[in-house]
């Protein structure tokens, strides 16, 4: 019986047993029996407290499109400023070689929550839109399921972007949005299916996808909070008087909202009460309410809060208090806003007295969408020191900030310089809670619990697969990175290109000497290319990296 349930055996059960025995036994025996039952109740309370104390609370703040170099404590040349995140670095554990399992939103989030590369799934490596069906296999076990089994109360509050099943009018049609009217066939008054509550989350408060993708609304535990829908363009003008187009205008249609570089979103249905500029603040408020409710009502078991933010992904809509406060225009202001989220959560944990045994994790889903023209214009590199950007197979697409504060365990600041993937959280949490992983769960996950326990010298894994938005694959192992093709594989042009006569067919980089992936040595190391290509194909087909890596 799970410890969390033992404590719920209350005295109503004891009263029934007491009444029965009081009628059929003498007072002495009844008193002895009642004393024994009280001892069982006390044991239940002790086991509750043991569970609470044994396992830490866990909060994952997952930024959206924020690069490694946007954290000022990780980038000495940063023009952005993140004092609260820097505070986590000063108090916690920093991973310098952490990588998302993919370089765009949906597959990266799938990998985080399942411990499994998304290319093994039907979605392969692409994103779903706001009307897309659930990307999870119906019986797929998630990180939330795993922690739920260990007695945690679990919540997902924020950007979902993993699909779910909308109900439509008329019934049976595939949910979709008309590009002619920007309306959809979804019946927003009906509950969704296969959302977060179907995959281990006790509570959910979510926005369906990115904040530039309709529909725009919040769903709480599968039900729209406000199902009265209008068009976004009914509330917001398509252009402002001073609107000037920039390189990102290519992502929007003429009838979408575009106000400035980074300040744009696609037109579509929006709940009457929903406001784009308030979305992230509303999410953080809901996340903090969950923590407060838990500590008020359910103190006997730990909590897990997955808090995926909608920023700094477009639209860049910082709160008023941060506007004009940075050296990197609106984007830098929005980064200050993200940092304030970390500050708010950290302060709330402190105020509630639970910070000491809470694992507060900050990371981002993929690299910053920060092309070379922005690096030159702003003199700031969102993906500091690495080539490429969001979507790319190069490291700029998936090399991420990862910082963990856990005061009761991590008592001095430390750095971990070996490889770790966001898929590795699954095995780590299984290890933390003493659970055996099922063979078909978390296939691409390796535990780094020993790192949290202070062993920063031992590698977690010896290889890692990367895949890009255009489904270009790469593998890194023993200081080398092989990319199976030419081009970025993502948002940097050219995405893919055919080799010119005499050119190599792929890319090979010595990461120890060339972390910026600037010198392709493919033709100089044909034996290594063959070895890494075979290893990549083997791992893609095998599906169980733990076995392949000899772990």
C-alpha cells in the first residue's frame, strides 16, 4: 500500500472496528485492541512524514526558446540579465553540457516527460499545432505517472504543446481551423481527452500550444475556463501605427497580428477573457496557487510541479514593469520577466518553509530563435559559444541551460561538465524514488542521481542522439559529433543541401577542439565516420540506449 494512502485510513474505520469488538469482548481486550489500532494510525502518520521527508518536492521551470547564453551567469558576454537564475547557480548545481532531446518544442517536451526520444514516436520530430491530437501513445508512462506512483501530488501548469483530442461540431470531424475565416470546428464547451490528466497529472492548467498559435485559452483539468470565443483580431489591431517589418514577418500571414520584431501571433480563436500579454503571468499565478493549496491541504506527501512557460518564445510581451529595462530591446525585457518568474517561485517556496527539501530546476526546451543577424545587431548571442539556433542539429539548437537548486542535498555550488540529456530526468526520478523502470519505459534515459548526490566526476552517458526540426540526425560520442547530412537541419539556411562535387556527404566535428562546429573534418576521418554512422543507426533502430551504452 502506498505510504500516501496509509495515512488516509482514518478513525471512521477504527470506530467501526471498535464498535464491533466492544459488543463481543470485555473492556480490557477492547482497550488493548484500540491501543493497537492507534499504533497503526500513528505508523501511518509516521510513514506519511517519512515519505514527505524522504522525497523532495520537485519544481521544473521550463522556459520556451531561451538559449544557454541568455543566462548571464553562464555567459560572461551576455547583454541579457538574469539575477534570480544566477542565484540558482550560486546555490546549486550547474550542468554545462545539458541537451534537449530535440531542437523544437513538441519533441523536446515529449522526451523530457517520457525519457524517450520523440523520433521513436509517430510524430518523429515535428511539432503539433493547437488543434493537433495527443502525441503520447495511450499507454505511455510519463514522469508524472512515475512520481504519482511514489506518492507525489502532480501538476502541469503552463504551455502543453503535446496535443490532445478536441471534441468537434459536428462530431467526428478532425479539429481544424479555417484559413478563410480563422474559426475552427471545435466545440470549446466540451472537455478535451488525452490531455495532461490522462498522463499522470492530478491537476492541470494549460495553454494548448505556443503563444503565437491559436486557439488562445486556458483549460483547467480538461475543461475550458472560458468557452466564449472571439477572434484575436477582434481584440487586437493587426498593425500599430509604428509597425516595421523584420526578418520574422515571414512566419505570419497578412491577416495575423504583427506589431514589431518578435511581437506577433497568428490570428485565430481566443477566449473572451484571455489576453496575450497576461498569459505568462496567469500561468505563474496558477502554479503558485497549486503550491499554496498543496501546502495548505496535502502536506503529508511531496508535490511535483511542471511549470512550462510561454516565453521568451514569440510573442515577446514582457510585463509593464520590465519594458525598456534591458540592453537587448523587447527580447531582453522578456528575459528579465522570465527571471522574475524564477524569483517569484523561489521566494514562495521560502515563504512556505519548503525550500530546503525542494528540488528547483530551471531549463529551456530548445535553443533560442536567434539568427546571425540578431547576434550582429544586438551584440548578444542567445546560444553562446555554439553554432546555430532553435531547430538546428548544431549545438545551438539543443544545448540548454540546466540548473538545480536543492538546499538539503546540494549545499555548495558545483558544476557538472559531462553529457546529460533531458530524457535523463525520467531515470533519475525513478532512481530517486526507488522504482524499477519498466523495459518499455524511459528507453533513452540514464540516471544522474549520483551527480545530485555529489559525484560530479562520473559520466552519466557516453553518447547521445540529436534530431532537428527537419528530422536531420546526429550523434555525439567520445568528444566527436557526426551529422548525417549537410546544412543546419533546421531554421538556419540552408536547412539541407546536396554536396557539391568532391564535398563530403555529412559533417564530423571534433568537439573537444572545435565546440563551435566550424571545421568539418569528415573527409579526414572516414573510419570514424563509418563507426559513428553505424552507432547512430544502431541506436535509432534498437530503441534501448541503456543497453547499447552498456549501462
